[in-house]
C-alpha cells in the first residue's frame, strides 16, 4: 500500500518531513520560495486549495491513501508524525486533529447554502477537522468525479488569501471526501 503526504507550505519549517516514512509532495504558496520548490501556487485560499489541486492533478494516478497536511501539522496534532507513520491502511480515513460539529447556526446555514449551490450532497450534522488534516483512501476520493473536484476548486477565490468560501470547503472536507457520516467527534485524535 502506498501513502503520499500532501503538504501545503507557506513559511513554517519543513525539517519534519525527513521523519516521514512515506513519500511526500510539497506545494509552496510563498512566492519568495518559488525557486526552492517544483510545485508553486499563488498564496490564495487555505490548505484545501492545495489538496484539491493535488487530487485534480493526480486523479487518474492516486496512491492508495493521501494524507492532507499543512506545513505545521503539529499545531493541530502533536503526534502527527506517529499518526502518519503508524497508519495501518485498514481504515478508509483517519482524522489528524480535533473533530467538531459545525454548529454555529449562521455559519451552518451559510455552509449548507454553499453546498446546495455547488452540488455537494451533505448530511447533518456537518463534521470537520482542523485544517482538514486527514488520511483518506483513494476509494473514498474517487467516489466523486474529477469534474466535481474541479468545480469545487473553481469556487475558491483566485485573488484573496482569505475568503469565506475557504472555510466552507474546510468544514465540508469530510463530506466532500465521503466520510462525514462515519467521522467521530473527538478532542483525542492526537
């Protein structure tokens, strides 16, 4: 089984990647570092724009599992390295950070409106993981079409670093990747 760690990088140290026993790919969003990386994106959107880009670019050649991570995964999960390195490939997904229910009434309403307007089928409660940090199987990812992922990515701003839609996609990440209904709410995922 193959797992690739997809990292959204801006400014944090990446020394920790040398501790990973799996392959990784870094998407750099810091224009000052473009010369250091092969995969450079504009500094817009949140981590999920990187995750969606990886899925779209590799849809027909995805590894068995993909780990989605920001460049400082320890902020949300101190034991990130152990969680990734010790992943047993038996579960279809693994949250790597605290999990929550999106329960703020106004934000939930806006998130549902976004989902409805963009063909994202959801069930309540809508659950999410900080920074969408998770390991997800290729099988779950491929339950959606390539066009679906392109459509979701196209809703993200091409010019703004922070935009409300970025939050909606993060809140809906377990829904988008087809594991919202199985996700357990917990502060002990790390």
